[in-house]
C-alpha cells in the first residue's frame, strides 16, 4: 500500500514541471534598452518595458510617441524600435542541435532597425520581416524600415 502511494506521489511530482513549462513559455530574448514610453503586450496584459525583462514568442513590442526600445534575441539578433512603433514577434526558433531556425517579425507601424543574428547566418531565408504592404526576406546583415500606417 505504501509502495503504491509513493509511486503515485512520484508520478504526480514528475508531471509538475511539464505543466509549469506549458504555462511559462521559453524566453526568446530580453529588453536591453528603453527610453520614454515603451511596453510589451503579452496575453492581453501590458507590461512596462525595462531593461532585463525577458521576451517570449508572441510578444508585441510597443514604443509610444516619446519612446524607443532595443532588444536582443537568443540568437544575437538585435531589434530597435523607434517612437510610435508596434512590432509583433510572431515566430522564433533557434535550436541548432535540431537544425530548427526561424524568425518572423511583423511591423504594424513605426520605425524598426534589424541586425541579423545566428538564425540568418545559419539558415538564410528563414528570417522574414512582415509589414502591412510587403514581406521582406532578410539575406543580409541589417535593415532599417519606417512603416507609415
């Protein structure tokens, strides 16, 4: 009887990290710099941006009229948002062991500067910057774009 209870307890404890991992998505990068009004929209919540905050896939990065934000992703990609910007991190995959790479960033409006990281170097063509009027396939080192709504 005690053996069966211990077995059930061990099974329940083993399941806890799995449930926790599903509720806490893996970090894909972090905020490095912030000036003025800038925020991260995550699952319907607004989080004031400040250096050190971790980013997850699906985050929406916003900078107000007097704001800007610089982020670094896990593969060393750098993104910089200017004033009055909104950018969605739609997809991020950087798993060198499994040869899985991908980055999709959708810029709704504003200014963005992109410096490629390891994803673009290891899998050229797996990085896309999407805008309301065009999709840019990144093959080079950097790009700067201003999207006017």
